[in-house]
C-alpha cells in the first residue's frame, strides 16, 4: 500500500504514530492512548547496509531505523504544517529478528515464509523492538526490548498446515508468525511481553508518556 504524503490533522492530545502497523495502532488505542497515524517511507535496505558498515549490532540497528523514521516524520510535518501545530509527540518503531547475528526481514511470499520458518525451527531467536519518541525535531526518549522465543521442533506437515491456515497474513510479520494467533503453536518457550513481541512494548512507553505530561499521572 502506498504511503500517503498528506499531513495528518494534528491535535495536542494525539500521539503521531509514524507507522502503518494496524497492530501498533490497536495496542495504543486499547491502552487509551489517542493516536494519529502518519506512516513514512524510508529506504530501510540502504539504512541497514549503512548500519552494518558502521558496525552497529542488530539491536542497535533497530533503534537506528526507528530514529530514521521519526526524523523523516518530523521533517515532513515541519514542512507541511505551521510550527505551532508540529509541537506534538511523534512515535516511531522498528523490529528486527535476530537469529545468532543474522537478521530476518518480512517474507515476500509463502515460499520464503516456509524457508524462514524452517531456519527458525528448533532454535532460539531474539526480537529487537525499538521505540523512539520525538518532539520539536528532537528525540525525547527511546527504548529497546529484546524478547527471546524458542521455536519447537515442529513437523513438516504442521508447517504446511500452518502456512495454509495463516496464508497471506504472515507476510506482514517479521518471523512469519502472529503470536496472538496460530503462531503461538510454533513455540516451546517465550520470554518477554506479548506487546513487545507484537512490536510495541507498552509499559515503558506509557511511563515515558506520563513523565512527559502527555498522559495523566
């Protein structure tokens, strides 16, 4: 889906979410955080190569990409809207699956999803989930959670059943699973909060929003 370049309608009591993720929006709204969705488009592949060239770890790369998204959103809003309107909080996020130092991106096809899941089977990986909160063109706060997940030694027949049941839905998921759905059956052990696994560690974010005065304390 193409990214809209139109500036959102901003209000002081709404958080600008620089992401098109329906899961992140749902998590925020369910927690009582009013949001305005404003997805941005950055060249993630180029930035990943830059991060690798600069010697960043995959955990550091997740924050690097989140900051790039926040910077892009902040720059676009400052150009599109009068400065008094842009004095609002912008939240950006990024998530990288790390299997022993190898990054996994979202699959582009079910065949690629099959290959990813076969590689992850019977192994433990980390999900580096980074958030950055910006205001007035500068970073106010950042956080990275790294839950770990161990996939069980599932059979090939279960893998085919899983792909058939989940279908295209998993193509939007790093790791090819939705932990809140059938994807939970892929695992033996999970260490970390479900919201961090879904891409938005809420408790540290809510604490930051309360400290900032955006949310009542």
